[in-house]
C-alpha cells in the first residue's frame, strides 16, 4: 500500500499560507472595523437582558468558547454538560474552563446590538464578512473547478 503524502502537502501548504499573513495587518484590520468585538456585543446583550449572574465576557473567554465549540463539533456528545461529567469527561474542555462558565457564555453570546437592528441578516453580517475575508486571505481558488451532478438541484 502506497503512502499518499498529498494530504500532508496540502496541510503544509495551508499552514505556510497562514504563516505568510502578517499578524499586525490583521490587528490593524480588526481595529479599523467599525463593529465591536463579539465579547463587547455579548456584554452589551448581557446588560440589556439583565443576565449579570457572572462576570462579563473577556476576549479570552470568547476564545475559550470558540475552542470548546470547535472541540464539541469534532468530539460530539449528546449534551454540552457531558464534557464535564465523570463518565465522559473531556479534559481538553474541562481543564480549560468550567461547565457553568461555558453555559453562561453560550447564553450571552451575541454579535450584533439588537436595539439598532434593521435587518435579520445584519446580526451575523460582521462575522460572515470577517470569515469570508480570512478565507480569501488563506485560500487561493483553483483555475479548474469541478461540478458534480449532485451539486445542481
């Protein structure tokens, strides 16, 4: 059986593309963005809904929440609380942040101020634009595009 290293080459290519991105440039882009950070919007929502049981969301909390959600998508369990249970404990999540804190952060997670809402899409538009911009920076589309019959309705 032959070793196919094309997967390794692709990962190396993606990693090298990511490392070519200037981190100062990304910081400048995020500072020039008119929208607030997700943690700022979440804290605003927290105050608007009077959900002040715990401390406000920091950028570190937001990153931990994203890491947990990514980990939960890779290692799915039937309930979020199961990542901290004795029978199915996941140390990657359980050692990083408490269960109650994750549940609280999920309950206040917001990306847009509801009080100035004009359109439903406006709520997630900043995160979609950011995601699309990062994808365009990292991935260069190929010249040849293949379309499968299952892709066309």
